[in-house]
C-alpha cells in the first residue's frame, strides 16, 4: 500500500467518525438517527461520498433526508475543517447505500435458481 493510499484510507476513516458527530450537533433531530456506513474519497481527496444506512426509511423519508443533508452539507464540512484543522475539507455527497438491498436480491435469485434445479432433477 502506497503512502497516498494510506492517507486516503486515514481520511476516509476520520470522516466516517466526524460526520455522525457533526450530524448530532445539528438542530434537526431527525438527522441524529442516521447511520453512516462508509465514506469513499476520490483519489485527490477533493470529493467524498458518504453512504447512509437506508434500512428503516420509506422512499418519501429518504427524499426528505436527502434535502436536509444537502442543506446541512456546508455545516458538516465546516465542522470537519475546524475539528481537524484541515486547510480544506472534501466536498461531501450523501447517498443511501443500496448495496445491501442488491446483495439480498442476488441471494434470493440464487436460492430460486437452486430450488428450480432441484425440482427439475
């Protein structure tokens, strides 16, 4: 692992800790309950995608949360800047993580295929 990759992973880990803390400092209590699953930074650490756990929210709630997160983004970035003393913070983009849902769908398909094969035999 190169030094640049180590710095990138360190930044991602720091942001994964700082963002939930920053969300708890906001006035909107709804944002306090969001779980950050993962943070992925771009190679130059100028942008970062923040993946949120979508498990308990409906589509309408997700849209509401995304609006609130877009409004809170500058405040969260400013919190990270002040806490770490960075010169600049990556521009944060919030998304709900759909990987778990996709993997569950794939598992269901594999189970269906295996049961279909057993029935054919």
